[in-house]
C-alpha cells in the first residue's frame, strides 16, 4: 500500500462485537497507509480482542480505562483533540446508543463526545438488533448530526443467520476513510474527475470480440489516487476489477458505449483522464448468433474505425490522454498530444515486462503542450497516478 494518509491521526474505536477481530486488520491497513493510529476500546471489546494486539500493530498503547494509573491528564480530551477522524469499527448497538444520547462512560464514548473530528461508524450486530426501532432511531439521530455510516451489509451473521447487520470488510472501510479524509483535506476536494479504464470489447458475435491486453489497473489506480485527494471520482470502465470504495462506477463494453458515458459524465467534470485502451476498430457487422467453426474458417472480419474519444469530447475541463506504444514512444506521443487536443499526454512503452499492461507498476513519460517532458522512474501505478494528478492540480489552479 502507498502512504495516502501520511501523518494523519485516525482514532479507531472498537466496541464489543464478534467482529472486533476485524478491527486488527483495519488498524494494520491504516498503519500501512501511513496514518498515525490511536485505538480506544470499550471494556467489552477488550474481552473479544486484547489491547496488546493493537499495541503491536500500531506501536501505541490503546486506551481502555482512562482512569488507570499513569494515564495522561484528561486522556479522552487529548485524544479527541489529536484526532483528524474517529472511526468506530465495529460499532455495537449499545455503542450506537451511547453515541446518540451523549453517554460518556468509557474511553471510546468519552473521546467521541469530546472530538470535533468527522465520525464514521461501521455497525456490526445481529439483524434483529439492527432492525429494532430503537437502533434505527439512534442511527437516524446520529446521521442527522453528520455521523457517516459505513454499512452494515447483508450476509452471514455470527448467529448463523443471514441478514443485515454484517460489518463492511476492512478493505472497504479503509477505502472510505481515505475518501473522507481526502474530502476534508485534499487538494482536489470539490472537484469532479472522470477516469476511464480497461480495454474496450468490440463484439464479433455473442461469444467473440476484438480487444486488447489492457487490465484496467492504471485507470483504477488513478481513480483511487484522485479519491484520496478529495475528488468526486467517476470511473468509466470495461475491466472486471473490484471498484475502489468511494468511487462511482459506470460500466461499459464497447468504444461507443465509452464515448457516450464520457460525454455524459464530462458535462460537470473538472478533468478527464483517459487511461482506457480504446479499440481503434470494431467489426462492421455483428452476428446475431455464434458463428460456427465450419463457417468461420474462411471468413474475414471487416473492420471500421471507432471514434477517437479524447479528440471528440469537448468542454471546459483538463484533458489527459495515454499513448501506449511499442516503438518511437515520444515521437508518437507528441503527435497524439496535438491530434487529440489534450493538455497532457502520458506515454508508456507496453513492451516492457515491468510496466504497462497487466502489472502493478509503470514507467511513463508525461508530455505537455509547452514542450515539457517529465520522465518518471518505475513506480507503482498508484504513485504514477499521484504524480499525474500533481500536474492536473497545477493546471486546474492555473485555470482558476
């Protein structure tokens, strides 16, 4: 993981639930993103998972009994002041009740009552408890006060039943924490960024298609990076990858599908980043039924040109295009920069085994309309996305 939360202080509140063991994974993931993680446990939570676990994961002693010998003065107030975000995961029914009614009888509830930071809660309980009128009233009251709810979702519960009340998985929770902190502090807060990803599929018949080797990983990494910087991100994708939390997906298949989606979403966009590998051609005709082998042996497939999405889409937004090349990388990228009317062109050599299609790293060169050439070393695709967004932020700032 990359350090998208570097230096941010996140207080993780853990309440008594069988899902408490997942809080250890959450703490670990937050630490890996660079966050400073402080943990406050209820006494019930300490029965499910020991404070030692969190001390080992975060390098800091968790808060359980704020009245213990040696505790700093008014520990809950100091912890609340340091917090840039309070995440309660899992949040039991009794903890939701305490938060809703301002009760303050343990380290977690005392901290929640004293903090001015955003509060996010991830409920975890049996479906009957979640659906009870009292719990729903507490949920509504907390939401009215600005508390953000992460789930719950439906699934298998500790009781063996299936229903609403299952806590979101740790990866999804951390994604939403990153999104919220981005909106609070990021340099793209309030901006709308449209990102395309994946290789388009152009149907030959209901079974076969013309496509390419693009995995979509570069576009998804850019979408994550933009989300972490506070943007409202629309991801227009043909790839079968897990959608990053806090990102809105528009699923497409063909180049024409993608063009229609890009035109619609760019009406309110501040920037378009076309990381998708759009097929240049499509079959002139699509068979209504599967073409059988016997009939396919001597068949040729007539192709027609697809629209150039970046060149076609116009508007008052920053346009970033990608040039996936196998030779004459910079010369071809410069031609595309002009032809497509882009502000930035990201050139990458897809013949490299450690960069380009299907891997988690990339080595790119960013060209701009002033003749600038920025050659980046081999980086994770997330970090490439961050470096590219540095340029986008600069262009947006210059435009006002």
